[in-house]
């Protein structure tokens, strides 16, 4: 099963959007890109890719014109339990984030 953060961000990039990663408010970690491979660990051989290298991060989502559409506050501590902690309401309009994460969670619990 794909990581939740990948599922969410990929929905934005499939609409022509982009994302960036901040470590702390204003501390840029990943410049604006639409390259999903830079987002997080996605294969068993990956180590410390993107947000998987950070305990807390803010993933900013942009539309095709690179205008901000919202943010996701992500927590990924050492217990291997990544969490969507909070998100801005602008993502409801852009990618229907609540529906995306609820569908992902339903699939996860059915494993």
C-alpha cells in the first residue's frame, strides 16, 4: 500500500500541481517540484527520502500556476507511524483531502 502522504500529494500533481517541503515554518527542505520520488520513502530500499528524514514537516501544495492551495502538517517520528496532523481548508476545494485520507484509511484497516 502506498504511503498516505504520497496518495494525497499525487492527487495534486495529477491535477498539474506541485508541492514543497518545509522542515519548520520558513525553513525550506525541498523546493517546489512535481517529482513524487522526492516526497518520502516509497520502496523498502529507500532511506530518509523527503519527509521520511524529518520528524515534523509542512508539505505545501500548489496548483499548476504554482499558486499556494494549502498545506499539510505531517508528523513522522521514529515509531514508523506517520500521521496527517493537520491541513488547511483550501485543500478541500483543490483535492478533496478529507475524502482522500478517509478512503486511504478504510483501505489500510482492511489489510
